[in-house]
């Protein structure tokens, strides 16, 4: 579905000569998009939905994890502008959902990819004539490890981000929103999902099951009453596509951030138990005080930093995970509902069922 100017049959005037020259370049088409990070969990779900909606999709990623008819893969690092420019030829819409995994805890990598890399993405988009950029940010940009209840987008960015991932996601979001410039013809918007889960997620369910298999999922951190947002991946995809399709110069969404969640806050430990029990593992039962576990996690993390040159070990209970497991963190989607008509398309219960069914290999005893 490349949108190419039709080739003139004859060239009688200078104007049609110009048309001929332009015919050799690919003109950006509104249904031609690129997904940076399209080999990842969210990226692939997004690619599949876009194809179903008639978009032509290019994937730009440092790795290729699958093949799909109708998708062109460009393997490269998003810090490489030339590689990006090749992938962005004729593209009018870019989804940027690439990031190193939060578990990597590698400061230099996060800074290079999420900050410098995002600057490079924005430069390449401008040079390639891209008109719209939809960034996958994170609701965690406002999370400092203390309770957030029904948080709105006007909460200030975390002054003391809880890890390097969050620190660089904040800078990334600022860069993308600042780049929104109607005169220059580049419109941007940031989607802030929270706790994405669903089939093929490489993080939440695999880490949970691994922890259970090692006998470490017996404990509830805190009193277990803390409410949290978990967002089924289809809803996150829906939010991204709504944002892309609403992004026009006159739209109120230009240069703004939007929370996208399931809009059904749930007790963190009920959600974990539903997944564990669904896969045949026991639900956590015994309570441990939050401050004790957080203190221990901090100590272990410091120890892992100090010993890094000698031994490499990655604690399961990182300060970030403990904070997420023991505090309230749920967000209001009312801005997305009002400005782009967002409504979750898959409910939490259904999302959990579909997720559990998609992991037969992680079932207890499998
Ligand atoms: N998983 C979650 O719960 C949440 C994720 N997010 C954000 O959603 C986005 C997607 O996350 P997931 O799909 O969960 O992660 P993922 O790890 O499955 O996907 C990220 C993709 O980015 C690619 N990538 C990393 N560095 C790259 C580079 N230098 N150049 C090109 N590609 C590169 C990876 O190869 C991978 O395919 C990320 O921006 C993440 O910060 C936001 C909120 C929650
Ligand atoms: C060992 C247990 C205490 C926790 C096991 C589950 C966790 C691995 C996940 C629970 C909440 C998740 C989450 C994220 C990653 C996976 C969890 C910590 C994010 C940090 C992913 C990136 C984001 O932008 C925010 C997410 C918040 C929730």
C-alpha cells in the first residue's frame, strides 16, 4: 500500500517535470506507519492491530522476533539516525515504544537509548517528513514509591525517580512533548500505560512464575489492601491507535500525556493471586511489613552494585518492585476519555483469563 505519486506519461511543462522528480520519492501516506520497538511485547500487539485496521507497517527494532505478511522489518539501533531514516521513508506516523527492559538496571544504557536515542528519533522524524509521533511513556513517571490514588496527568514528574528506567522515561516524555510543533508540521502525544499484561508478556507473568517456582511467592508485602492498575495489552494498543487517529493540529491532545489503564483498580495481591492460582500455583498468604521488605531490598540492591565488578546477581525483590507491590498506584483515565473517547475494550477478568490461557508452558508441573 505504498502511496506513490502516479507517474506522468509525458513531460510537456516544467511543473510536470517537477512532478516526475517527486514521483521517484515515496510520499508520506496517512496509513503508512512505523513501530519503533515493534519486535517487543506491546510493539507486536500494536503491529498486529494496525495491520488489521489496514495500515502498512514498518518495524524498526534492534532485533527481529517474528515474521508477519505485510510487515517490513528494519533491524537497527534507534541511536543510528541513518538506519532510522531508511525505515522512515514515506512514513507519516511513528509509534515509539522501544526501551531497554526496566530489569536491566543499566544507567548508561537507559540514558543512551531513552534520552539520546529519543532525540535521534525526533530528528529523524523531522528530516523524513513524519507528521505524527505517538510515544509509549509510562504512568510511573510520576511515581516516587509513595501512594498515588486516582492520579491525574497534572501530577508533577517524580522529583526522586525510583530507578534509572523511570528517570530516563521522564526525560524521554519531556523531549517528545516539547517537540510538538504545529508550524513545523510535527504533532506529538505521549501514552502513559501502567502494568501492561497479556499474552507474550516477557516480564510480569514470567517473573511471577519464576519467583513462585523458587518458593518465594508465599508472602504478601504489607497488609495486601493496596490498589493498583494493571492494563490488558489490547487496551494499551487501543489507546495508542485512538491517540494517533485523534492527533490533528486542532486537536486538544497535541503535546499532551494520557493515562491509559483498564480503569478497574485492583488489589495488587489479588491480581497476583488470580494469575498464580490460574496457573496452578498457591496464592501468597503470609504478611511481611512493607518497611522491613523495602529496607532489605534497598540493602540487597546496594550490595549488588558494590559487588558488581566481582559477582553479578540480580535480586528478585528490587526496591522498585517492592514499592510497586506495597503501595497504592492507580490513575485516572478521564482525560483520555474526554479528549479521545477512550474506553477499555477488554475487562480485567477477561484479560486475566486470556493471559493465563496463553501460558500453558508456565503452568505448575508443565
Ligand atoms: N510492560 C509494562 O508494564 C510497561 C511498559 N511501558 C513502556 O512500553 C514500551 C514497550 O514495553 P514492552 O513491550 O513491555 O517492552 P519490550 O522489552 O517487550 O519491548 C521493547 C522493544 O524495544 C526494543 N529496543 C530496545 N532498545 C532498542 C534500541 N536501542 N533500538 C531499537 N529497538 C530497541 C527491544 O528490542 C524490544 O523489542 C516501553 O517504552 C516501556 O517503557 C510503559 C508502561 C508499562
Ligand atoms: C516479585 C513480586 C514482588 C513481583 C512480581 C511481578 C512484577 C515483576 C511486576 C508487578 C508490577 C509490574 C510493573 C512493571 C514491571 C513488572 C512488575 C514489577 C513496570 C515497572 C514495567 C515498566 C513500567 O513502566 C511500569 C510497570 C509497573 C508495574
